[in-house]
C-alpha cells in the first residue's frame, strides 16, 4: 500500500521535512518481518508542532463555530474516504483482525459524524438570568493541546476526543504510538486534504521521548491522554506545576458478572467474542469473569469450547478471529503474568502458550481458573489475552469483588432478572456498565472512575471536555 508523503512529517497542518534523518522500523505482528521504514519524529519536530499550535490558537479559537466546523467536517469526510485503507493498515502494522477493525472503524465514523452534527446545535454560548442580571456563559478552547492516543483505536479517539477538541477551538498536537506509524500517514493525509489553517493540527507517531517533551512543554495548555494508569499518573505530575488541564482515559480490570439465572446461550458467545476482540488489547475488556458458583463449571466448559473454535491467523484475513499482539513486549508481558499466576495457584483451563504454527507475536487465549481476587493477575491490567475466572456465592459478593479493584472503567452483568441487573449496575463503581452484553456505548458518554481516569469522551460531555468556561456579566 502506498504511504502518502512517506519521507515527510505532518507538522503545523503541512507536510514538512523532518528535522532529523533518524528512521523507525515498522514490523508486522503477524510475521515479525520488516514492512518498511519511516521518519522517526524527534523532539525538534515536536517543538515545531507546539510553536505552530501556540501561534495559531488565538485565530482558530476566535473563529465562529460554523467556520471551524467547515474545516473539521472536511477532515471527517477525508477519514471516511480512507476507511478501507485504515482497516488494512491497522491489521498490517498493529495486528487488529480485519473483521473487528471494520466494526470499530464503522463505529468511529458514526461517532465523529455525530460530534460534527452536535457541534452545530451545542450551547457554546448561552445567556442566563441571575439575581445580578444577565450573564453570558461561554465554552472556549483551552489552548495548544496534546492528544496522546493508544494503538488499539486511534481513530476512535479522533472521534471521541480530538475532533470535539478541534471544534471547541483548541489547536492540537496528536502523538500516536509507534504501533500506528503507518496509520498516522492516513490521518495526516486526510488532515492535509481538509486544509486546516497553518499550525492548527500536527500528527506525529513518536516514541516516549516525544511524549515526555510534549507533556512537559510550558506552552501546552492541556493534555488528553489515553493509555495505562502508570503513565497517566506521570502525565498528571508533569502538568501539575503549570496547572495544565488534563483529561485521562486510563486502564481497566473490568468484571463481567454472570448470575445463576443467566441465559448461558447468551453468556458464552458474548464472553468469547469479548475475549477475542483484539486479543484482550481493549481497555474495556472483561478480564475478570465473576461466575455464580452453581454454574461455574458449566460456563468454564462452554468458554473453553468457544475459545478452541477461534481461528488463529493473518489479521488481514476476514476469517481470522484471533490475531497477534501488537508488539513483542506485550506478548512477553502477558506470558510473565501467566507464569506468575500459575506459581501463585491458578490453573490454566485453556491456552497459555504461543501457537506452534505461528511465527508472529501470538499467545493463545488464556483462561485461568482457581484465581482469587487478590492475586496480581486479577488486580493488574495486562492488556493482553489473559482472563481470570472467580466464583461468587451471592450478587452482593459479586458486587464486592467487582469493586475490589483500583480501576473503575467498565463492567457488565448477565441475568434474566431486569431489576437485579439494574441494581448491580448502579452499585458497581465504574464509569460505564452493560447489562447482558460486554461492550459499552461510547457516546453515552464514556470514561472511568478511580484509577481508570477522569473526564469524559463522547456525547455532549465529550464535546465540552476540552473547553474552559467564561462567565461575562452583562450590563444592566
């Protein structure tokens, strides 16, 4: 596949020559072979991006929403035009199975187009009557903003965070992870086609040095970070001294509760599909399976049979249902968790090994039983194909287990008792929750509690997440 402007970087809304001749390798997770090399963004490129964003902010923020909308809508249309290429490159460089990628990319398109529609009717400015008289309340852009996105859905984060932030009047520097270097060129090509004013948007697929520089830059007024909790806390520390705004969408260790009365014909396929989605590399993955004790063995047997039926192979093959992990370090991390879990007393009900017939970064879907909720494997986000089964006796016990986590991103319950399901949903401390399914609505809005972060994406709340409020008291 052709990569547009493959020897340049997208800085300040324009294709430019990189400051350095450093190069970065892109390897296939499926074969581990080299796909191609691309320019490696450096701190000097990041500095140019921040300088452009700072110079452009006042003019971009001052534009009427209709004029910003016109440009951002062209960007959304450009992304829509490239959806098939986005899906192919996502499979090629990051291992996202094509069938999953198509569903997620389609959802991303719906979300960014919904944000564009909502922006035209959102109350960016409203007048309120108070005891002191009329007050104009305005949502304004914050300033030059860094958006650090994750490899498991960068275009989803464009829909949920970046496009709303641009509409709100912020200038943006997007830092993609190394696993999305090729995808970054498609996003940048769509942005170039949209003809953003100079400085408004930069897109760099860089390494940790670029992230650290951007997050700590004194001219960066806000950071929207999606990723692991440990790095998220470092982002907060870096922003604290200058009181920069921060939105954090962090990790999860979400629990799927299966009540004794659940319909197992619904439960088992739903959980298998959930586990198969990008090999567990999803922040809302149900990695703790809390099963009512009386149906424990039956559900485990069904899950093992379902996992055995997954088709492992090339993520670019539409029939593949189990693909590789995105990078070798993710594979090694997951293997370490499995090894330590077994040493701590867990039993491997399925998986645990690298498939013998695959040369890429594959790990079999791994289902662990005999797990207690205090084990490392049940408390830490692994971001890989390792799933813990934990039994419970009552729904109160299940809620307590679900809440016994430093995370609070998502959760679910399977039950035929509607009222019991609602009761559990309201008591589990998570930002989103699902009844009789596993994947939450991302436009409802979406975000976490506790160490899963703060701030929201999607819906009107996401549209205003990267804005600041100004109240103007009008003349009597």
